[in-house]
């Protein structure tokens, strides 16, 4: 089954970012086809240069970089957010790909289960 | 047509309307002849299972309402173990394992893993989440 997760929160401000990502990992561990879209502020979760030391939280990038190990290869951000938040592709982890609004829309149409956090 | 629902509750009962909306949705679905495959309490939603929640007498107790619904319809109320332990919601077994000296999970709820939510998403006809994104 195709599971699409749409995240909208940044990495460290709210526990839902990490816990929802764990849910996505669990879906992949149960052999579901998982796609992730890091929309709006969630694009910050994909920033390559992260320093979580002052937040006293585990580095978020550890999970982001582990996604391919769970066979999660469809990792996206929105091209529009990339310019809104001034985060060019080079600032983001290389496994994430840009989606146009049309591509996002067709990704949603093809998903069996959509959950947003 | 009768549908089965998987409900995800991620809002905590005192500050967020979400858990009450979930309760009302659940009741309405069951009263209309639909079924609820599972209710999964996740993130701050796990507070719905805290039996120590004691609102003033003229206010609704969310945990008691879920319990009543569980007793009437035997619905599966599962509390996410990792969300729950982080927030201090424990059953007798977890309390013993972590030597916590007490437990607060209400009867009628069970502790489970995210796999049970994934299973619910696969088995149910519809997946509905209750919880604001703004907390």
C-alpha cells in the first residue's frame, strides 16, 4: 500500500516532527511503500548543516540519513518552499528531491493513505 | 455502505478539542452502523489514557468517555508505547519494567507499538486523524 506522509513542522520545535517520522519508519518496516514530503517549515528538517547541541535533542539528521536504510527513497520538498525559505537544493540533504505543485498533486492522487503532521 | 475506520488521536484532552471531536466522531460512526477498527493514541493524544485526569464535576472526563465507549462497543483503544513512556503514561507492566512505583493508564486502553497503527491503516477503509498541527 502507498503511504504518503506530509510533514509541516521544523525539526526541533515540536515533538511531532520526530514522532511522525518514527511512524513513517514503522510503515516502511512493515513493507509499505512510503513517500515523504517535507512541506513548509518541515523543509528545515532536510538542512544539511544542523547543530542540535543547544536544543539538547538528538540530531534529527541521524533519522533523515537513515531513511534509505528503511527503503524510503521518495523524499521530497516543494520547489516553492525552497525559494520561500531561501534554502537552495545545495543546502539540503542530497537524497531529497524537489517537487513542483503539479507533481505534489499527482503524488497525492496516487497515494492510498495520506497523513499530515 | 458500511465502512471501517482507523482513528488517530494526537491532541491532548485538556487543551485540544481534537480528542473530544474524535470521541464524537467515533460514537457517530458506531451509531450509524460503521465500525471502528482501532483508535490509536499518539504524541500528546496519549494523555487521553491518563486515569488520574480529574476535571471539575461539571466538565467532561475524556478518559472516562473513551472507557465507556470501549465497554459498550469493545473498540480497540491502543496507546503508542514510545509516545506514552515519554509523557509518563504507563500501565502496570511498564511501571514494573521501569520501576516507576505507580501506574496511571486507564482500564480499557492497551499499550502497543506503531506497527499496530500501520496495521490499522492497511485494514481500515478510512483513516482519520484528530489533532491540531499548531500545538
